[in-house]
């Protein structure tokens, strides 16, 4: 049975890299090459010359996420790249809770 993309999952990539001007662009290029537009991107520079990048995307299978994380790890300015597949919880229309489904 193939692991197909699901509308009910999000994939969160966590990347630790050197704080270089082109690192974020190189990471996002891999998403563009497979036709995936991330729904959330955050990059924070650290005082030690590194940066932490978080990218959340939907519509990726576990296999595609694994391959994408491997490609990102090959970028010479990236120290580590990992991912987590998260199920999207059912919406209960409670305004007091954050809604991660905004990405879906």
C-alpha cells in the first residue's frame, strides 16, 4: 500500500543551519522544485552565527517528506534537518484555541 498525501496531515521541518544569506533560499528552492508551497516559514538568527528554520507544508506523503529532508541535509550550510508528520485535528470552532488547519 502506497503512503499517499493526506489532506489531514501537515509536515513540519526543523532545520539548523549556518546563518548565511542564501540558506533560506536554498531550503525553499527544494519545496518549489516539487511544486509545494509551504503554508508557514519562520527563520530565526542566533547570536552564534547559526539560524533555526521552521517550514510547515501540507500535501506531502511521509516518503516525500523523508526525501525532502535528505535533500535539505545535503545543502552545505545546513547542519541538521528533521521532520515530523502531524495529523490535523478536527475543527471545533473554539476561538480560544489555535487553529493549525489554517495551512490546510
